[in-house]
């Protein structure tokens, strides 16, 4: 195997001066694998891709072109794109491909820019995205085995791919488009099921809808077991690894599964993701450059993951569950060559310098960073707590149930839900409220008659004390922190999964309120609610989940900005109806939320809504800054 790699080294160093593989030059558009000469062939000529990952679901449509141009100007000839199924099919059977979900518009922009596309349609994508891209409605079947030949899962996957893949077919390179290859599943070998029937079914579907003339491939982690479970005959096996891996050994491993054909690192990690509470991840630029150079020298095809990470807006972040549940932060900056806000970094320039040695980098200047603006402080005022706003945010009203129901049973998949019951008896002493089976997914904010008692947290806080009188109202707001996107625990139901116990009583007789906070805000609440403007501003903050609102006065500018909530604890923010994501400066490392300029108005008041879950600071201020702050776990600025 080492000999094969050495041979590759010898022949590819000479490239591109001497074409060493693929002798038949055809005039027809084609993209294929040359198994003899260990390379891709594009239109019959040897082809090496230098690609970067970018996720249209994490970047506002308005900025897609800007980011693609910057990737092109770095010298990339391809981009790698995930298709998140749950982003397109929020309701089973109803697909959305418009606006920020307009995948074909994205492909068109890439094509106009001169970039080929490596498409990764899943159906599972990982991506640190909510449930790895799988729609949470799949969990309505209680024991569904995701990513396997489970009948209901296969049915749903087949229906989705029957919509998605025919849309993609005209975009295949052979058909005049820019998609050169399509990945089947994603790192399937790292999933416990190892179900070849499932992979065979996917292979059949992909071939049926896309035809025989497209390169289909798989990607797996750099171990024997992962490569064995993730690869399948007829799908070209590729590998992924970062800067701390021995390149020769990794490509030798790929060679054991693909003795001939191009070397491919489908995910070369330029950076890494952050979880709440962990230090900010960074990957050294010099290491990235060095390893990239070595791989390209070997003639390998490389996709840099990520080239721009972007943002987990709304509730789209995923989570990991290894020793405990750990949710991914809102920013997906990833320490990538383009920042979360799409700005070129030193890492980008270093990568461009490496690429210059291998292919012609387009001449002309790198487009500059988009302008940022520090709009300054805005003081918010209190709108009210969840209980006093139920008419507005829970228009459907409660469902009564003796025992708690999950989010999935309630058919509300994301965000927050309120569970209400009464205290079965007087609690004169502080009495433990217990989640005996760790069934709070993921955080429970507990109040008795409007007095905040504290919170329960999955895997870490399973008991708190509460006090009150018999028949007092017990309100428990449950927050879904994003479903697990990797590993064996992706059946990640949300809400109260098991009974809670108060003292010696199992709590029963629940009223469960689905909450459509995003719907209310999209309709203009609370800013359009005239009562709010008649009431004197409530300055005094209070503990427990409370809504706050404010306006950023228009100043003619609509520049990108970063929102800092110093001394606030944890919550969710919306601006002009758009859900920016979660903030949690008390845990960090992320301290600011990215606000793309196009979300702002230069002429009308910009409406800010904050749901603070624990406690707002007395100053009630938020700050719009001109730079991000993503790397502090100290909880202070
Ligand atoms: C589809 O998604 C776009 C945003 O990408 C949104 O504006 C639109 O309302 C959605 N359509 C439906 C029918 O939900
Ligand atoms: C892609 O771009 C090329 C060159 O600009 C153009 O000829 C081709 O029609 C485009 N393909 C599609 C599918 O739009
Ligand atoms: C990588 O592994 C090969 C083969 O095991 C070994 O010869 C080489 O020294 C290693 N390279 C580095 C940089 O550790
Ligand atoms: C919510 O606010 C109302 C009105 O201010 C108050 O009466 C009630 O006690 C509060 N409830 C909670 C759960 O905070
Ligand atoms: C609950 O209260 C009891 C009695 O005051 C105390 O001993 C115990 O430490 C408290 N438990 C928690 C989790 O706060
Ligand atoms: C903010 O809300 C007010 C009141 O509903 C509305 O008139 C205004 O247009 C909103 N601002 C923006 C930028 O949407
Ligand atoms: C945080 O990042 C900034 C620049 O983005 C850098 O100047 C600073 O040293 C970093 N701080 C820590 C603690 O890593």
C-alpha cells in the first residue's frame, strides 16, 4: 500500500505540466473515476478538486453569492454542500424550496461563480445540525430505528429522495449542471446499526433517480470499522480527517477499500465546533496549510470542512451525547477560513498561498470584509412572563393529560413548551422535585404561583427544592436545546419524557401548552401590541422566564452587527421577527450573536424581542457591537 502512495507522489508532483492519467480526451461533458491512474476524469482529462464546505441553511440567501465569490477567489474549484432534510420538510409530505431554502438558486449561484458542486443530500448529514438533518416527525413512531432498513424510516426516506433527487438530476455535470459527485448517507460507519440493507436501498434510490453516469461516494472516519460499515460496492469510498492525523496512514486506509482511484479527504477540518461550556475551539493556521500542501502534493482531492461555517439560527443547532448531553452553540464560526460573518481571515490567505502552488488562482483582489457597525446600547423593557401571555403565544390552548406528553406526541418539535399542574399538598418545608429517570429533555424552568424556584437540567441537575401550598400552580417551561446529531442516541425525544416526583407524589393531571412564540413574533407581537405602548415601561426585571422588548432606532445603515447580552443569563433573541438563536453568556464560550445586516431596517424601528429564561440584569441593556466575541467561558466581558 505504501508503494502505491509513493507511486502517486512520484507522478503527481509533475502535474499539471504532464498529464499522467486519462488519455482519451472526449468533447462530451463527463465526470468519472479513473481506477487505473488514480484520479478523477473531467471531460476525459485528469481532474483534482480543491473544495470547501458551505451550508446554505446557515447563511442568509442575500449573502450566498458574496461567500461563493470569496471561495472562488481563494482558488477553490468546487464547493461541498449538505442538504438538511428537516430544513426542507418541516411537516411530513410538505417540502419547501423557496427563499433561504432555495437549493437550486444556490446551485445556480455556484455555477455562475465558476464552482463545481459536491452534493451531500444525506438523508442523514450530522453537520452539528438539529438531529443530523433528520426531521423530528420521524420520532412519532416510538421505536423507529433511524438510519436502518426500518420500514417507516425507509418509506419516509424514499418519499423525500423521490422529491429531492429528480430536482438535482438536471444539475448533474453530465446534464449540463455543476454537480460532479453525490454522497450517499454520511459517515454511516460510525453508526452502530451497520445495516447494509439500508445502504443498498439508498444506492438503488440514488441510481434510480440520478442515473448511472454520476459518481456516487461515501465518506467515513479514519478507522477500519468505520470504513467497513460505511462503504458499499458501487459507491466510491472516501475518508475524512483533520490536521492531527498521519496522512500516509489515512490514505493507506482508504486504499485498502479502494485499491485504485483518486485519494479523497472529504472533510479536512480547518477548525472545529463549540459546545456550551467548553473552551472555544481553534485549529492552527500553519498546521492547516502544511497538511493541505502535503495532501495536494500527493495528488489528493481535498474538501475543507468548513470553509465558512455560518450560524445555527433559530433552533437549528445539534448536540452531542457522549458522557452527557452537550448542545452546540448558536455560532458555527468553526474557526473557518471565512468567519461566521463571511469575512476573509489570515487562514484564508494562507490557504490561498498553498493553492497557488497547485493551480492558477483567479487574479484580482479578494472581496473585503462586509462593513460592520456598532449601533450601541438599547435598553429593553419587560413585556411579561409566559403565564400572562399564553393567549398570545399558545393560541391553541392546552392539552390535558394525566401523565406528561413529549414534544413529539404534541407535534410541536422545536423551541419551548409549558407543562402545568398543581401542588398535590402543602409544602411548608423545601421539598425535592425529582426527575428520577433523567427525563427532562433538556432544561426545565420551574415556578410555583409565579415564584421562580430554579431549574432542572438533563444529565446534570435532577433535583431541586420547591415550596408552596396545596393547589398552587406549578409551571414548568421545558426548553428543547437541539436534538443529538451524532452517535447511537439520535432518537432524542424532547419535553418531559418521564414522570416527575414531588416529595413522595408522582405529579399528574397536566395541562400542556404548545407554544408558538415564533408565530406570534412573526405576526408582529409584541411590538405591534398597542397595550404595550400604553403601559408605563416596566423596568424591574424578575426571575424565571420573562419576555423583554426594545427597539433599535434606525440610522440609515443596515450593516452587519453583533449583539452582546452582558450579564443576561440564558435565552433566545429575535430581531424584526427573525429568530437569531440562543444566547448563554453565563456558560459561554459564545458571547455575541451575529446579526446579518439585511435583517435590519435603515428607516423603521428595529424590533428586538428577548426571552430571558433565568434572570435579566437590572440594567436591562443589550449592546450592538462591530466585532464578535466567541471565546470566553468566564461569563464576563
Ligand atoms: C418556506 O421557507 C421560506 C424561507 O426560506 C419562508 O419564507 C416561507 O414562508 C416557507 N414557506 C412555507 C409554505 O412554509
Ligand atoms: C452553468 O454555467 C455555465 C457557464 O456560465 C452555463 O453555460 C450553464 O448553462 C450553466 N448551467 C446551468 C445548469 O445553469
Ligand atoms: C506516518 O506513518 C508512516 C507509516 O506508519 C510513518 O512512516 C511516518 O513516519 C508517519 N509520519 C509522521 C509525520 O508521523
Ligand atoms: C406572571 O405575571 C403575572 C402578571 O404580572 C403575575 O400575576 C404572575 O404571578 C406571574 N406568573 C409567573 C409564573 O411568573
Ligand atoms: C433541599 O432542602 C433540604 C432541606 O432544607 C436540604 O437539606 C437540601 O440540601 C436541599 N436540596 C437541594 C437540592 O437544594
Ligand atoms: C417593528 O414593529 C413596528 C410595530 O409593529 C412596525 O411598525 C415596524 O415596521 C417594525 N419594524 C420592522 C423593521 O419590521
Ligand atoms: C479571543 O479572540 C480574540 C480575537 O478574536 C483574541 O484577540 C483573544 O486573544 C482571544 N482570547 C482568548 C482567551 O483566547
